[in-house]
């Protein structure tokens, strides 16, 4: 779950609803953490509207990839809201 007010991602058990854990990307999430999606490999993708980036994490919360804001021109990201991951795990 995206908890933008506390600048973190929180994980709950989907069956019992019990708390499993949290990560906050070393405090680099903004208050505009928007969406979370999962790819077929179980990786966690988040969009951060304020910092103009989409990030990929492993299940332990370690940052693996950041897309934006350094990309310019075609394919650049400006304040991403929602996004999609296709069947080939492409953003």
C-alpha cells in the first residue's frame, strides 16, 4: 500500500490483513507517492509525482531501478501519476 502521508510503502497479508512490513526508500519518497504495481517477477514499482520518477524495488524494499527525472526529451517523465507494467515487465 502506498502511504504517501508517511512517505513509505506498507505491506499487509492479503488474506489475514496482518502487518508484514514497511520500507521508505531511505526517506526519498515524497508525500506524493502515487501508485504501486507488481510485475510478474514479484518486483514492486512505485510512482513518485513530486520527484518525477518511477522506481523498481525487490521484495525486501531494496531500490533496483529509477526511471526519471534525468531522462529528457521523448520518453521523459514529468510528474508521473499512474502507470502500467506489460506482460514482458516493461514499464
